[in-house]
């Protein structure tokens, strides 16, 4: 290549770079705007809309840092399957770029989410877009299955060229998998997958209820006392966990005060610390609420057990992205 050709090549390369730079800058600005929108929506407890904003930002400018926000918003929206996928992708893409403390935090959250999901094994025509609850989850074939929240019914559709070619419903238990066939057509409504399991569960519940009704007062008292002791022990452990996470949140807050300007104005380099502080604060609040509720429920159960008059007792979790607890119903 002679000098003239080399000069022309360098000029062409410089022109391409100069033309590309505004595009990159515009994408960065758009992603930043979408990220801020998602943050505001999350703060306003509009979690599903926050997910849409964070995912749109990720589509404009893919960054593993956004996956953490996506996972948080999906979990808050109680879409635990999508949350688990986002956190696992976050760990895979971030690698050694995140601290061991953050890795442990996300791994613990992923471990918690695995106790709340099941897997849908979908068979559908190759190339069909699979929608779960009207959200795109991938293209068939999907050999690894689709993670979804356990214990609730999900609507599934197979879409080809914008047309729904098959649909069904499915419910899956924690840690289990259910196969859903979407190779058919929508001419006749598909029977909900897992309907037999639901009937079986109802029958099992009826048998268990009969056994409770026939138990003696002493047996009921003993059972209530055991439940009360278990709740007290569990509540104490949860409160201790809340104290630990609360201490870590305060530590992060102090670190931010040293690194940020007055009024909590921080630059982008402190985003990980801000996310960690917020996550720890939310976790601490949830643990304190759940632990205190468990302790109170344990005391109630112990008090009731002394009277030996309770016919039925039910305990159910009360979950909220910023709080948690238990509801106990005692019937006499």
C-alpha cells in the first residue's frame, strides 16, 4: 500500500468512527433515561412497569449491572422464575468484576428463589415464540425448560408469525417440572395441565381435615404447643438475621457518606454500593417483620395450647417486597 492509499484508508476509518460516536452516545443517553425511569417506578412500587423499563434499557445497551435491577424488580413483582434467571445471568456475566460480598448476596437470593419456582417443559413447533402469562420467554425448542413461580396457574401460548397456534394452562409445584404440549391448535380449549394434581391435592386436604376433626383435645393441645415452640425459635433466628443485614446496610450507608456529596448525590461508580445498601435494607425490614410476626404467633399458639379448645389452626405466609410476616387463624 502506498502513502496515498494509506492516507485514504485512515481518513475513511476516522470518518466511520466519528459517525459511530454520536450513535453510541445517543444509546447511552437513552439507556440512562430508561434506567432512571425504572428506578423511579420501582420506588413507586410499580414493579412490573419497572421491569419493562430496566429490560428496555438492557436492550438498548446491554450491561450486566442492569441484570441486578431486573432481578430485584422481577422478584418484587412476584415473578420469581424471571427473577432467578436474571440473577443467575448477572453472576455469569459479571464474573470477577463484582465483590465477593455482592456475589454472596446474589447467590443467597438465588438460593431463596429456587425454593419458590418450578419448571415448565414446553414442547412446541420449532421456531415458535413461547409466551407465559403473555410475556415472551423464548423460542422453541427450549430444552432447559422455563422457570416460573410455583403454586399458581400460568397461561402458555405458542405464537408463529404473530398467530397463536396453541395455548394451555399449567401449575407446577416447588422444585418440580410439568410438561406442556403446545403442538396442537386452539380449535378446542386445552385442558389445564396439572388439573389431576389439583383434585388429588383437594382430596388429600379433605382427608387431613377429617383427621384433625377427629383428634382429641390433648392431641390438639400438644400439636399447638409444638407449633408455638417452633415459631418462637424460627422467629428468633429470623430477627437475628434481620439484625445482621441491618448492620450491613448501615455499614454500606456509612461508606456512601464518605464517597458521595451532601444530599446523597453519588456518581455512577457508587451504584453497586447504593444497590447493595437498598437490598440489605429491604431484606432487614422483611426479616424483622417476619421474625416478629413468628414470635407473636408462637406466643399465641402457646397460650391457646393451654386451653386445649382449638379445633383448627392454619398458618399462612404474608409476603410483600418491603415487608413480611405470618397470618395465623385459630378456630374454636
